């Protein structure tokens, strides 16, 4: 299984950015696909996820600004980020979980992780 996150970069506050997660060795529609982020000196945190049920879930800090989607035909998951803030600066990871929906925000339930892509938001 491989999860390849891409699309990170340096942007200004208020800008938008789309991250992509290409999956191989698993079918994204059969897993809960999550996005997490880790800022320097901080713990990794849940950003959002799209469940096997196709519903989306978000952390309060990004709800209304970020959108997660999935393209089954390409076996890819996306994180569209808008109205970016300096506090969104972090390494972003995509991950896949075979767990139940109620655990979708729980990092420990994710079985597979990508390598991360850096997002830096300047003020």
C-alpha cells in the first residue's frame, strides 16, 4: 500500500491550495480516508476525512474553509484548503483507516500513512 500526498507549497494568508493523495494497493472508497497535519513542536492532529459512507468530517478549526473529496475512478482523495491562515502551516498527511465511522478522527485507527507534504502560509 502506498499513499502519495502532493500539492503543498508556500502561499499567503487568504490563499487557497489543493492537496492530493494518490493511493495504490488499496481502494479509497473502501476505507475512511483522512487528512492530518503536524506543525513544528506540536502533535499530529485530525484535519478531516471522507468516510466509506462518502460523508465528510472536519475539525472545528477548518470547518467551512477546507473541503475533502474523493475521485473513485482515479483512486484519489483531495483536500481543498481555502482562506488559509498562518496557523494552518504544517506538514499534511493523508491516511487510510479500516475502522468504523465513529473513530474517523482517531489517529490510532489509521492503518496506512503517506509521507506528508509541507504547507506554509505566510502572513
